[in-house]
C-alpha cells in the first residue's frame, strides 16, 4: 500500500485520480405548531455537519498558513436536502460531489473527472468531528475492480480547518491514499 501526503500544489495528479472532499450550512426556521409556538426541532442530521462547510475553502501551504488558492466551494441546495461541492471550478479537473441523507444515512455521490460516479455511505461514527465514507456502489464502472475513489475521511479540526483523506482502489487494493489540509477562506 502506497501512502502519499500531498500538498495541493500537486493537486493536478490527485484530481485526475478523482479526489474530492467535503460541503455547507443552511439555517432553517423551526416549524410552528398549530398553536403558533415553535415545534420541537428534529434532531440534527449528519448532513448538518457537512452543511457547516458552506463557502470557499483554500489549500494550506507547507508553512501552515492558508493560501489564496480556492480548492472547493460548498453550497446547500434542493431546499436544504443536499450539499453540492465543486472542486477546482472552471478547470479541466472540475468535479462535483453531492451529499444527501438517505433515511438516517449520510451518502455522497462523487462525479469524478475519471468519468465514474462512486456512491459512498458514511459509517455510523460516534465522533461528531469525523466522517468516514465507504464505497457502496458506482455508475460508469465495468466492474468493482475498476480504479475508483473507495473511501473518504473528513476530520473537522475546528470550524475553519479540515483534514481530508481519500483512498483510491483498483482490483480491490489501495493504489493511493492522499491527505491534505484546507482552511476556510
């Protein structure tokens, strides 16, 4: 298994491999009951954690300081039921990941520059600052042995910094693990 810590200056190679991570915050008013008093809010979903990524995110340089290079933009869409992440907007490597709930399970679909669309399901983690996704199928792949993004981990260091790690698999084996740091613009 090969591990690589990547600065986003080498992102072009990583993007060709289909790396993407993360999205956004949408505030909604509490529904009112028939008596006109606010009804109890539903428990926050795991999508709410992704919603907190809303906005632009930049790479963190080797000196540990944020750069001015926007890497990802997250936005809440579809009436708050989905978060869309656009990575490397306007480039040949632009990709989109859409996060949504399927019942009580957080899912993502990654529309990769490689032309496939892995769907990943978040594990039932207890850590409120960490999400781990595992591949749960894909479209545009001849078989599950085709090279594809298979696992993603997002760790919230704080409200303005995240660590992301993405695992690429081919023939059931890890061919690359990429780790990188982002800061809110």
